[in-house]
């Protein structure tokens, strides 16, 4: 049964960890990797995925999504093909279905490994 994604994010390329992510981390939580999104960033930590979404014309309004790895039930990864240039990761969570599209600068196998590390170490 096909279900429409609850959320869709696009990751462009891996970037250095944004400094302001540190304000969001709990004691004992560290940032592991970050990726540029259309207007902001997605950061993998030792406990969760944090997606910052700047909104509005100025981008001063920011919405933050926090997905604990323990909420991920299953995931799939699909590399880019010959006619389909987009790679993607899909996450099935307790909150719903999330689709993560990957730009040419984002390595689908790197993301697949990060999710596997995060989900399977938590379990």
C-alpha cells in the first residue's frame, strides 16, 4: 500500500556542522554529520536527526524538526539511475512516512550508513 509522505526534505550536500546546532543539543549528545537543505540544514547527532527549516522571505522564522532515531521503524534507500537522476531515502516512523530526496552532492550510501548506525546502535 502506497502512502503519501508526511514530510519531504531535500539534502543537497554534506557541510560542516552549523555552530548554532550546539544550542539544540542535550548534555552528552554530539553532532556527527550535517547536510545543506534548500534553505537550511539537517544534522545527524548521536541521538536524533535535527532539520532546521528557515521560513519566510527573510528566513528569520525557523522551524525545527527533531526525529529521535528510536522513532524510526524502517527505512529504504534508492540510488540514482540512468533516467531517474534523484536518489532518495524513505523513513517510516511512529509519526508517519518521511521522504528525503538527495541532490547530486549528497551520497545516498553515506546517508544510508548514518541511518543504519543511528537506528541500529539505539536498538
